[in-house]
């Protein structure tokens, strides 16, 4: 159920019976010479809407601009400050609870958003407002990705290339796949640490053309396979979440002894 | 040129030569029993992309959730706090200037965003960062609207109904147009003042079903006419803006006499 | 009852029985070569105190500096950032509720404050703290203004000139009325739109001397007439507001079906 | 020169030649059963305008609501949060520099504002924007106050009573002076410390009727004497400030050795 | 009981029975050519831990960087903005209440922190969260300080020198005590006022080497005496605080008549 | 060189020649029944001071309270809100640059701080203020940790136990090591994902006693070995950082073509 396409009476029926929503989030940022800048939000929206359609759960419109300043040296990258992104997602999520939505899955396709979505989720969780968690498509199917690609690459690599080939093939510049591979690098963030420290801040510090991995391994068929596998994971997550008693999703109480319990027991004060 | 569909080398060519971008903004909020909640952002995106296609100017992805708390009593309405909305649009706009974009038209289709977009534009203008202005489609063609409808209504009325009929007819519940009209009201904000004061804050204070006007006057053909007329206005605005010398778009200097000029002239201090 | 002139026991009697206060707000900004910069806050204070005296309702001291950066190119214009203005008014208003004041009329005489006072009022309304509304004197008597002046002008024109002639004639430079008219312009904000967009941010963009309209039409007698008419409107508004049940001033509940009502009905979960 | 009473051409002449402004600030808060709640801002405005008139320096309109939550238990006390007060004063001051005003004296008559005005002054000073200092009338004439009163009291005592008797005698309830004295206390903040700590937060913790000292010692004649003496101090301060070279008012540079100076000297790097 | 040295089961026993904590705060800032920059936080931590050890009350780890921009011209001075300092202390304090700690003594050894700790304490007090007060060691023993030193000096003088001689003699450059005295000044902040105004913002405005007073009077023995005397004051304060009923530490109610009480009494509305 | 133990003249010599500082950060939070709550900040401070002593680089005092709300259900856990933590570290770091310190290593021993220190580092990096990076001790020696422990555990496990045994053996409750192991769990955050999502927010969701791993494997000797190995890594990192040209640490420029370059080349405009 795609919220922007519904009218309010239909949505009233939904919230009378359900409390779960899916919020797609991505970014608009460079993805190399071969992929469109909307890659992340297009993937997030496609997965969220597909899972929503299969399950009937509510899907909101996507948030298309996220935390991407580390890609800013490349043309077209859009971004907002991290604090602004967090506040936007928090405000939007908090207001959904007015309609009874208190279980949210942030369907995310941009690594730079992860820590910020976790922080928003923690805020909503800590004060008992809602239970909101981040889900990143490629972290739900790590084995499959390892299996189908030799060098997946963390950004703009074959896994994103295959997904966009599946979703919007006309936006992939297939004539530049070799350039993408040759002008970028094969990168391992852990290996790149200097005496244990991550020393870079910007993508361009590691890759001259902004991408990583071997994009020539990507095909629309693999993209379809990834899309199907990730959608299944997301559907399972939504079903799991819907089944949890709400109390189980809220913070545990303080461990014993409770503050002040000794004073009361002793009759002191 | 739709930014999310381009790759960074193409965008590099654009910003080498151009400095203008179009940012579509709307809302996701109730539009009565007959129209989808995405009405405003769908209209904004459609107009912005059409004008962008005709002219070649850059169009960013849409911002789909705006300032709509006054519609919150109706199911599905999404919103962010006004300060959050302003900061999100400002951050996104300010960062576009990193790529040389310093002329922005906010293509807006939601009245609740207007004052906030003006405030963001003023911030960017006052410190000389960029020239960003708000454009609302129905304010560009007031005569035509007056001509084609008897009671246009400020929200969810025949003008928005016709536009969505033109853009996505399957999302309009035509079987509810009479309900929309009969359950809503014909409303005149100026006439509703109490001794000069606007005394309501929420849409529901004035309309039990959230909409105004006579929706039964809407047809897809009128929608197409409105869309074409508004697109032409937007195209003309973009062309006008591109022609202005940047200095003319920036703040005027302080009027004479300049502060301290007397001291300098007198040799004092 | 002017709060700054009362002692706390008298104010205790007031709040035991009443819950309404009037807060005058204006600006300190250029009003052309002929009018004093305090024009707006002087008008607001005079009207608020007069209505307070006639009705016995509480009147706070005036807020004299508002949102006026768009007049900054002219000497003497004072202003605070919009967010600062909103927070100041909100904090002051919210704290009045500690004494039981939960109905507030912002008696305003500066157009640049309107959107911000509406936003503050909405904040207080949305969380059920208080009911605060903005009232602008000239919007309460549009017919009279149309009747007595040929070209009223939105700022520094004959209506404000007449008011100050009535309230503090010695502060009006009557020898400069013709200069004011000839150095300024007759301005129509709607007509000035470019393809539907408002393209200016500063007053100086439209008027070289900062004012609009034909000031030579103003007389103290007309000022007295305007003052009396506006005072009567304000008195009526205060009486209307005092009569409303508080619940009617607070937000309506969510429309049916209530969130979660279906689950309860079905015994689900 | 009272800014609100001037027109912009006159203010242009002022700022062409001068860079100094006086900003009166007070509070609107309980001052016992005998004094009006506007006591502090009335005193501040009277002193600021008198000194401005004698010297010709610019005086802005007063800020009438300050940091007074510690008086909130008494009816009528108005206040804003400290952070809001600081931001309002800072924004207003910072914007004055656009007109060349970069020397400001905050003429203050409320103890609760002092620390906050110092903080604002430090912000403006630290980044080289302006030199703004706080001046509190009774701290400029401590010997005279000690001489004329036996028990001055820090709030609502004879010194403020005498001042208001001088400025607006009709607002003093002289029939309640003995009540004020008898229902309040003689208070010494230093003596009230508990093992070195200030343990109270609210005025009511120390005084049941909100005031301190012996108000029966006050007369209009003493008020006139205090007013004259404090005005003379303020005039002297303004003249002193106007004479200082601006560079002397700005922060000193870092002490030697300058950071990095050794590297440069050694030719290192 | 030093919190960082305990394990959570031990702390559980504590909070079951107690509600008091001591938070040491100082600064890291220049203290002249002879004293280490950690002087203030070392003194605060030593006193807090000693009193904690003697009484068994909980002591948190120290906050070592405070509000010190007025010492920034001297090498090594660290500081945070005042608003950041307040928020850090407030957040830390507010979160302690989750464990039942609602009585806090800020053991402070830096004058520049005082106003900010008072503001934090007021926030916590005003909303009924906790009772937190500031205690500054030298203000608890003014007579003793007057007795043992001729010219104590407000910063870097003999009192702090003696304390560090007692606590960490190896960190005092005794060979520079005469330099400290001769290169600094004997300073009286009240005497330094200009017509009643405090005109300086930075320490360097008054002292070329950053310190005040005659440091050559300091000895480790005097330091031990001061330390013992201040510890005793702090112990007494903690015992006093523990004995107060919590309700007595919270804000008083509004004075009568209560807002709205007249309306209820009259049966109005 | 430990900043709090130095006097300003010594620090002047340092900053004349050097631009690097080490800032230790940890947390004060539950570390199970056996380890003290200061575990993280004690480890961070010990490593930072040791590396500072070996190399001569400047070490600031530690920040002892960080982002730990996810441990709040266990007694004694202290924390500040993430935004407050970031602002405190940013303000402190930014102000160090006033003394010429523009290379900072955050020596961190608390996983909950990592993302926030990265965000602060990015802010300082993006605007060219300073180069500040986060270093976490256990991430510098992953192979050694794998080698010496069978089940290291992410929090309160054998690696932290061994470190505190080495640094402050008296604070480890060795009699509770088996309880720590048996009451906690062996945990793998990746394995705990639900269909790819991290579904927990609090430590207590995964471990009833707050810790993970097998603590009985820890010995002081292993602690000494870890400490030495991590110190060596940190020393190497500091030396590496000192050798980098500052320009190499700052952001790369925008990739070509530069915005507007085409217009200039064409002589357009």
C-alpha cells in the first residue's frame, strides 16, 4: 500500500488495523561514470514498494537526499548536514505515530545513512515513542553477493550496477563499465587502516572516479536475482516485526535493585 | 535534465556551463476522499520535470514531505516541523552551490510550504549565497483558473482534481467527487476572518472532509490545459532567471551615507 | 489593565478571574523620510492599550523589534532573525500560561511578523498549551481604508502616516510628505510577480525611499477615524475570544476510525 | 537621539559620524505589593533616554522582558528562557553593526540579566564583531546608595521604590510600603550561603512577598538624587567609550611565541 | 565511593539507598608561569573525592574542560562554548536521575563555570527533575583565606598555588613564584569598573602573565590547611543536603490566588 | 607532554614547534560485575599518556563521559546525548586550533563513541579547520586479540579485563570472573541480525549482566602485552600523522570541469 497513492479513507482502514510502515531512504550522489546519481534512492524505493505490495504494509514516499558530503567532489552529489538529516527523519517518523504507526522499517540503500538512522531509531526507542530500525538491502544477502561477484566493492560496484540494470537499464552507461572498473579501485576499508585508524574522510581519497569493484561482472539477470532475494528478506523482516508484541520492542526496565528501593524497604525518610 | 538519472560526467558538463536548478517540493497529506495523498508532490514533480525537459535545465529529485500539521487529523497526512523543513531545504540548497548552482526555483505545489520557502530563500539571499525563489503553479495562472472553474477552492478542489486526472487518472476516485463536494465546503479565507483575525489553525476547522470547492467541474482535459499553461509560465520564469546578471539578484548595498563615511571625510579619529 | 503598571496583588485578582492577554508587537524599521522608525510598535501599543483600557483585559508591554531584515538597507532598521523572534514570542507566551493566561491576541502592526506569529500560535495550539492568534489592525478595517485613501500602499503609506499623525503628530515630518510620495512608488505585490513568482526579497528592490502610496492624503482626522474603527474591531475580537469555551479553541481529535480501533474490535493481538 | 522617534535620513547622518548606541533592558516581573511590574524596564529606559538626550548618542527602544523565572511564583511575572534572551539580544546587537554601530552599552536595571548580557558581550567581542558592555545603574553609585538607605535590599527595596517615586509616582502604592517592608525580609545573599553554597533558586525561597529591605525610607527626592547621579555616571561612561580607539576594545592577540613560529624559523616543513 | 572505580552491583546497592552525587568540575587553562594548567580540575577532583571518601557519597569522574575563553591568549588554555558546557553538564546530570540520583553538588574550582552551573541547576530545579547546586571551594572558607594571605588574587594567586603545592608539589615551578607575582598584578574587579561597568572581557586585559596576587606567600602547609577546611565545609554541605526532605528542595507553588480560582468559585463558565 | 601538568610557557614552546595533540576519550558505564565503570576512559587515558610520554606529543585531559545510553539499564552508567557529545568534542577541538593545534588523534576506548567522533572529524575536515581522526585501541591489534583469546567479546570481555588487570588490578573483582562469563553471553552482532537488520538498541537485549565473552582467559600479563602492542601502534600513528604535509590532510578540490569554467571559456556572460 503506497501511501501517496491512497486517499485518506483507505488509509483510515489501514491504521485501524495495522501499525507498521516502511520508509524508503537513499541518496542522490555520484555513482561513477556509469550509474545514475539516484541509484541509492531508486533501489530503496523499488524494494520498499515491492515488499509493501506483496504484504500490504504501508509504504511512504522516499527520502531522496541523505548524508553524502563525502562524495561532494564529484558533480551532482546532493547532501544535507547529518544533524538536518536526522531531524528530518525523526520529525517525519515521530509524526507518523499520531496515526498509530509505531513500527517502522527504514529501507535504506546508502551506507552513509546507517549510523544516522540508528541514532534516530535510538531516540524514538529510548523515549518509548516507536520502534524504528534500519535495514540495508545488501546486508541482508551477504552470502549471495559474495557468491555472484568476485569484487563487489562498497560503492558503485557490480551489486548496485546489477540492481539498476534490473530496475532501469536505460540509465546505465554500459559503454563505460570498463572505465568504471579501470578508473576506480578495489578497496578494502579494513585493510586501508593506518595503524588501526581510518584516515580518510572522502570517497575521492580512495577512488579517482568515485567507485569500487569490478562492474563488468554485473548483468540484469543477476540484478533480478539480488532484487528477489533482498525483497524476500525484507518481507520476512516485516512479518517478523508485525508479530512482535509491542512491549517486547520497547526498552527493558532498569535492573534491580530499583533506585530508592532500599530506602522504602527500610522505612527511611 | 533530471539529476537522479544522470551520471556525474554529464552533470559536470552541465555545471561547467549552467548555474540554474529546479527543485520540486510538495507534501504528502490528505486531499479529501477522492484524491491521493501525494497530490501535491506529484504535481510539483511533473511540472518541474516537464519544464526541465523542455529547457534542459537541471531538475533535482522531489522533496515529498513538507509542512502539513494542519491536515494531521486526517489519516495518512505526513509532516515535519516547520524548522526542520526549512533546515532541510536550506542545507540541500546551500550544498548545491558547491557545484556552482546558485539560481534555484522551488517548484512548489503546497500552500503550507510557501512562507517557509520564502524564509529559506531570504537566508540564502541575505548572505549572498544564492538566489532561490518559490514558484507555485496555481499562482502563475490565476485568470485561467478563474475562467475554467466556478468554485476553485484552496485545497483538494477542482484545480488539483483536474491536474491529477491529467497526470494519474487511476488514482482519482471519480465515484467520490460528489461526496467530496458535498462533504466539504466552499471557503473564503478572507471572509472567514473574525474582526480581522484568522482564528483557525487546522483544515478540519473549516471542512469536515478536508477539501474545498466543487470537484465535479474537473476533467482530464481541463487538467491538461492547466498543466500546459503552468508549464509555459515555469519555462518563461526559468528563462527570465537565466538571463539576469547575478549581481542584480543579490542584495542592494546600504543607502547613503555609508556608516562611518562622515568620520573618514572629517579626518576624525 | 497594563501589566507593567500593576503590582502583583492586583494581577493576582485578574488571573483568578480571567485568562486573556493582549501582546502588542511591531517593529523598529525605516518608514520613509517622513515617519519615525517606531511607527509599527507605536501603533500596536496604542491600539492594544486602548482596547485593554476599554475592556479591562490584560495588556503586556510591547515587543518592539521584529522581523525586518528586508528593510535593512535603510538606516536605523533594527531586526532579529526570524527563528529568534519566534522563540522569543513563544517563550514569553508559553510562560504566561504559568499564571493561567491561555488566550492571547498578538496585536501586530508589522506585516513581516505575520507568518512568524502564525507559526508560534500553531505551536502553542498543536500541543494544547494555549490559543494565541495574530491580529493586524489594517486587515480588520479593509473597507474603511479603501474608502478614505486612493493609494494606501503596503508600507509607510497614508494609512500609517495618518495613524502617527493621530498618535504623535510631532514625529511626522509633514514637510517631506511630497518627497515620500514622489521618491517612492505605487506598488502592487500581485502585479509585480514574474510568471507567478515573487522575485524580490528587499523593500529597496521596489522603492528607492522605502515607502509606497500617496502620503499626502493623510490627516490626523483620518488617523483618529482609523484608530477608533480598528479599536472597535479589536474590542469585539477580545470579547468574542473570551466567550469561547476553551475546548472549542483546542485542536479537534483525529477523524474516525481511530488508530488501532480495528485491532481492539477484532480482539487481535 | 531616540531611534524609534527618528526617520531614516536623520539616522543616516548619525551613523555617518557615530558608532555608539545605548540599549535599555529590564524585566517585567513582580516588585512586591507596592511597585509596578515594569519597574526595571521603566528605570532602564528612563536612564538610557536621559543620557542619550544629554549626549546625543543613539538610544534604541527598550527590551522589556528578560530572565525572571525566579520570580514566577508571583503573579504577572513575565520571562523568557535564558538562551532565548541571549539570542534575542545578540541578534539585535549583531544586526546593528550593519549600520556601523559597533559600540553598545546595555543599560540594564535587572540583576537577573547581568550574566546573560556579559555572555552576549563576550560572543560579540571574541569574534571581533562589536564591543558591547553591560551597565547596571545601582552598581555605578554604590556609595550614594549606602549613604541614603539603611537597608537597600537587592530587589524591590528602597532604591527602586525611590526611583519609581521619581519617575512615575502614581504607580507606587505608598499605602503598602510598610506591608512591603514587614512582609519581606532583610536579606544578605552572602550570609545566606550554606557551607559556601548558594542553595536557593527562587525569590520566594527568601521573601514571602517578593521584596527585600526597608521601603519606607524611600522618597521622590531621594529618587531624583539617585537618578541624577546614575545619569551622570552613564554619561561619563558613554563619553569614555566614544573616546577609545576601536582596536583597544577588541581582543588582544595571542601571547608569544606564536603557534608555528618555531617551525617557520627553523625552516622545518 | 568513586563511581569509575565501582562495578555495577556495588552501585546498585548505593542507589537503592542513596540519592546524592558529587560532580567535580574545573577547567584546563593557563594559571601563570608557575602553576599547571590542570590546577582547577585537580583541586575540584581532590576535594570531591576526599569528601566522598569520608562520607561514602557517590563521586563521578571530573569534567576537566569548562568555560575559559577569557584565558585563550595564553598557551594551552582549553575551552568549550558556554552553551556547549551547559548542555554537557545538564545532559549528564539529567541522565543521573535515571538511576535515582536527584541531589547533586557540583564541586567547582573555576570561577568561569559558576554562572553556567547555576543556570543548569535552575533548569533542573524549575522542571522538578533534580536539585543541583554549585559549590566553589574558596567561597566556603573566605575568612581563612583572608587570614592566611595578604593578597589572595582571584586567579593563579597564592590560594591556588598553596593547594597545588599540597596536592602535587612537583607540578609547581617554585623558581617562578616571584616572576608570577612581579609579572602579574594585584587586582580588584570592583575597583576596576569604569563608571559602574565591567569593561574587560579577557584575563590578559588585566594581567600580562595571566595571574593575580602574591604567590610567594604560598606553602604546602597552608595548602593542607585550606584543603582540610574546605573539605570539612563540603562534608557538612553534603550531610545538610542529604537531610533535606526532597519536597523542600523543589520549587514553591504559585502564590494565591491560584489562576482561575475565581472563576471556579463564582461558578463562571 | 600532559597538558594539565604543564605551565603556559612550556606549552608555548610546544606549539611554536608542533601542531599535534592526542585527546583521550572513553565512557563511564557498566562493564559487568567484575570491571569498574571507568574501564573505557582509564584505558584511553593510559594509552594516550603513554604514547605522549614516549613521543613528546601533547596529550589533553580525558573526556570521561560519552555516548552510553544503551547501557543505562545497569547501575552507574553515565551518558550524554549524542548531539551534546559531538558538540562538546567539536568545540574543544575547534578551540585547540587557536593555539595552532590542527592535527588531532582521538584515542578512544568506547565503541559507542566511534560514529560520533567520525562525524566531528568530518565537520572539522570539511571546512578545513583541522584534521582529527578516531583511533580505537583494539582495532589496531586485531590479530593479537584473536590470537590470545578464544572469545574476545565486544564489551566487558577478556580484552578489557586483561587491560584493567594490567592498569589497576585492584579494581577488578577476580572472584566474579566466572559469574561474568556465565551470566553474560558469547555474542556475534552480525549473526544476531534479523533478515539483515540490527534489531536491538540496548546492551541488556543481548546480555543479562551487560558483558560478552569469556573473561576467565584474562591475565595481567596478557594485559601488559596488549597495552604494549597498542601503544606501539598509537606511537606509529602519531609519527605518521606528524609527517604528512598539512595540505594532504585537507579535502581534495572538486573534480573537473570546475563549475562555471565553460562559461568563462566561452566568454559567455
